[in-house]
């Protein structure tokens, strides 16, 4: 039979003395346009090391470029030098694993990329998002200086490339982390206006609407993000936004069902497990709620009612939503201090 490949990877090698230049291109087989291209420079005396470096860079870049293609996103930020690009791609692969350990490795890689290319917008926004997600997963302390740095890096990336929807969403997430909900919503709206098909824009604004108590808007945006995301590696985050919205709206049973799905998909996402505990408590599933709190404390033993929200979990804007969330966590067994 005929092999119908969606993409073709091709390349060429140029030699000048001991110098080597390898050009690699990923081409859309149907349309014929270039999805990604990169050149690599090395020396023939280090041929095996050079070959390994190219292979690693190509695999990482192709995976990430195909993810962007599935999201209908064309990355508008300059990639930087080959070394910056490689480090950024490695950091993003660790980011997409989304465990506390992987995020710490991602931060280290992104810091290296940023130190090599301090003016590179892609390095700045990558470091911002791994810091913000590190805080969200409990890998980094929720300290003012940490969150402010994530905001500053994302703001610099947006200034450098204002029409980059990825940077806009990363800035929105950093702003959410420090409680600047209205500003975060404005950045998400801008990202969606730049690319209505970008699932992260819809998913992030869903979370923000949920925190502000705009339940109908939050549910609509979460469902749109889930539809556009097609079960990718951060699909759990979009379902978490749905949980936050449904809990605020008092739809406890649906919130519990969605929260269970989030925890099954990403057990290390303690924010999700806290909502599992709250929704289980709200539906009278006391044993399950207790089990959920035990799951949270087994990963972050320092969590308690005085530091969980605001602190580890973003605060609902409306006091009655916030109070109810804490009440349900208390009933589930989260310690008072």
C-alpha cells in the first residue's frame, strides 16, 4: 500500500574543511510548506557528538512544532541561537511532563537558555511559564519575588513580540498567580483575538472567569478549550478550570466527576486534588474527601487552611465562594494550621 505521511523530514550536509553544516526541514506533505527548519554547525572530528546533538534537537523540535501545529499556532517569537533553541525545547518538554521534579529540571534548563540569550523572547516566556507552573505544583515557594519575576519575564516577552498569543497567555497565567485577575483576563482576551483556535487562551480565561464567579462564561470557555485541545498533554488543566467553575456555581456532583478525572490524569497536581476534596465534601462523600486530603498532604505536608487559599490555590474573587471552598476543605480534614 501507499504510505501517506502527514509530514516529511529532509536535510542536507555541507562540508568546508573540518567544518560541517547540517540543514534540516520538516515539511507538510499535503501543502508543501515548511513547518520547521534549523541549521546546525559542527566539526567532523566530533562527528558522533555532533550527530547526537542534531538528533536530540530534531526530536524535541519536531514534537513541539507538531503540538503547535495541532493547536493551529505559528510561533512568532524568534527562536534564538541553536543552543538557546535546544535548551528552550528541553525545558518545554520537562514542562509538559508537569511533575514537581520535571518542573524543577525545566526551570534549570530555561535559566540556562535565558543566561545565554537574555534578550530572547522565547527564552523569557519559557522561564516565566516554568516558574509559574512550578509555583502551581508546589515545586517552588509561593513567594512574592518568585511570582513577580515570572510576571516581569512574560511582560518583557510580550513587549518584544506583541502579537505572540503564547506569550500573552503566559503573562496571563503569571498575573493570575499574583491575584491580578482583571489584567489576566485582558491578556487572555488579546490572545484569543490573535488566535481564536488556541485552546490555551480559552482554557486560561475559563479559569479566570471561574475565579471571578462568572460561571456560565467559565463553563462555555472550558468546553471550548476541551474541544480545541483534543486530549493533549495539558487537557487536565482545562478540565480543572471546569471544576473551579462548577464548584462556584454549586453544581457539586458534576464538579466532583470532573475533579476525579483531573486527579486520575495528573495525580501530582495538588490543586486539582484539593478541589477533589472540596467537591467530595460538598456532595457528602466524606470518606472520599478524607482520602483526597490525605493524597494532598502526602505530597505537600505543610498545607493547611491558613496557607492554602490565598496562597497555594488562587482565591475566588467573591467572598462567599472563597469561604465555601475553605469550609469544604475543613470538613474534609485539612488541618487548621
